[in-house]
C-alpha cells in the first residue's frame, strides 16, 4: 500500500512537471518556469557529482550538442531513444551530433545530457570536493510536444517496481543478534579453557600472599561465634561444630567481564559444597549482586559466571565472598555491561533539503527496487523533481541528527549508506562520526532534470543494555 502511494505520488509529480512545462526552441531568449533552459548554459561539476540537462524532441531532425570545457576533459553522454548512450570525452570545444529518426521519435520524446568528470564522478573523499570541471553547453534540436512527453513520463513511473512493505520493523539493529551469537561462542571457548585449568596451581603472577591471621582476627572470629549463639566449641544445640573458616581470594583468571563470562577464582575457605559461601559482585555504587551460576565448586577453586545486571554502566567494581563467619578480602573486578544495538529513526531529527522539489523520508522496508534489487535494511530518502525544476539541475546536503548528543557511554557504531548512482542524479555520504557520541551524518545529493534519486541510510548506535541514550 505504501509502495502504491509512493508510485502514485511520483507519477503525479512528473505529470504536473510536464504539463506545466513550456517547450522552447533552441532560440529561446530566456528560460521560463518549468521550461527547457535557454542555450548556451554554464555548468560546474564538483568531484563526486555529474551534471545534467534535458530537452524534448517529437519530430525527426538533427541534434547537436556543443560543449566547451574550460578546465579539463569531461565525459558527455547523450541518452534517450537510442539503444546505447552516445558518449564522448573531450576538452576545449567539441560536439556530439545525432540525426534522430522517426522510429526514435516514436520510441521516446525525452533526451538527457549527462556531464561527468573523467574519474567517473565518484567521490574520492567523504567531504564534497572542489569544482573539477566547468564550461558551457549548447543544444540545437527539433521542437517537442508536451503531451507526448507527458504520457511517456507517466508510463515510466507506472512501470517502475516498488518494494512493498514487509512488516513493522523494530529499531533494534540486526547487529544485536550477531553480537549475541559471537558473545556466546566466545564464552563457550573461555569456559572450555578454564575447565582445563581446574585443579591446577594458579600462575605465580596471579597469586597473592595470604595474610597471616592476627590476634585481632582471631578475636573478631570469636566475637562472631559468640554472637551466633555458640559457646566455645559447643553449639546451642549441644553438638560439636567448629567456626567456619573466613574465605579468602588469592586471584582471578580475569580481571574484568560481562554477563555470562566465566571466571575461575583461586583461594581458600569457599566451602566444600556450593552455597556454603556466597559470591558477591559490586557492579555500581550501592549495587551488590550475587552470582548464582557455577560449573565447579571446591574449597579453594570455583568456576563462576558473571551475573546479568540490566541498566548498569561499566564500573570498576569488586568481587568478594561471604559466609556465616566473615567476608573475604575485596578483589578488583571491572564489570562490563551487555551491549545493546539500536537503529535510529531518521524522522526524529533531520534537516532534509527539498531545494524546490519534493522529498520524502520513508520508513524501513519501503525502499524502492533498483536494477540490482532493493536497498535494505534502512530508511529511504527520496528526492524528486517538481513542476518548477523539471528541466533544472539542483544539489544540496541532507543532515541527520545535527543536534543530538548520545549519553551514558552510547556511541555511534556504524553508518551504512547505499546510493543510487545514475544519470538521474546521485548521492554520497559526505560526513559521519562513527565511534563518537554524535550520530550526525551528512549526505550530499544532486538531481538531474526529470530525475528522481533515492538513497538508504542506517545509523546504528551501541551502548550499555537498558540504559537510555538520551
């Protein structure tokens, strides 16, 4: 349905453009609104662009295109009702001539001239480059009939396929699934490696000397025993029970991790059975969480997993054990939150330039098809001619998120741009700020006469799961 509306709007634009056009002969002294320009015309070409002109012919006769390039060679292409574009490269003054036949007149009424720099018109840099070619162009041709051209333009738009909407697209990036897949594989490999180190002596570099119990320590343990209701070695129930040994951490297999990461802990006093002491992680100021998943437990080694904590930033925290007798020493452990990937909605903040024509920012999965298939995923930006720009060339910049600043450690992960280079115009990504707290992106575009161009843009940001980015 969205595709049909888009196609219908596009057809209407072209019909209106051609209906309002006044087709002039090459001897027209000045251009009128929506009319073929008067000749000669000046042109300037910036690197990354091409430059277009249009005229209409509905009677057989000679067509002559005269180009005067004042700053180096250019590629001139004449396309229309011919099997292949007629192209020529030259500098200074040169001409392209063609004798249009009656059969060609019946095939098409619209002719396009495209001028490109010799490098093919591709952008060599992310930012728009200086002018690389300039000069004048003049066209002599037989007259044209507006009604014939109007019908032809409408047929072209009806025949152009449109990608139908598939489903409501979440702004969660497809990168989220790939990230979780890679994380799961990494954690499985780390677990296998750590399982092979169980019962082995920890590396010397990771070991720390165990403090010798002092009189104060023994006194504190005695006080803890007394408060628990014991009298010497005799429990309140009359059975013999020695006080629990205070746990102690010697070293960790890793000094940082994120939810699901395995950690092998070396030390003593953990308890012979799982649960005789608890493993605590301080992951944020005032936020103390308990690990609940283990694959191995002994009095001096455990294989634990970092617990999942949502809505938490990265934090230089600490890990410790606690049993009914005492707490262990604190050991530094940097908590890394799970990452979340989000695709920003381009409609939220943009400065999209119409420049006298029509522009639409489409939703995801409503992008048009091209010769090589649909540009997915992403949102489409569609620039089209209007009645006042049907014969004119225009260019401008579209800017997205010029003011937004990401917070809470969110950054721009990637900016995926896909353009539609063609004689109708084109676009390229002129600026982006990947790896920063700005999702800003600028797209430079240009539109040739009777043209319509569109591109897709996907801006993906990443940050700690559950934490807002605004």
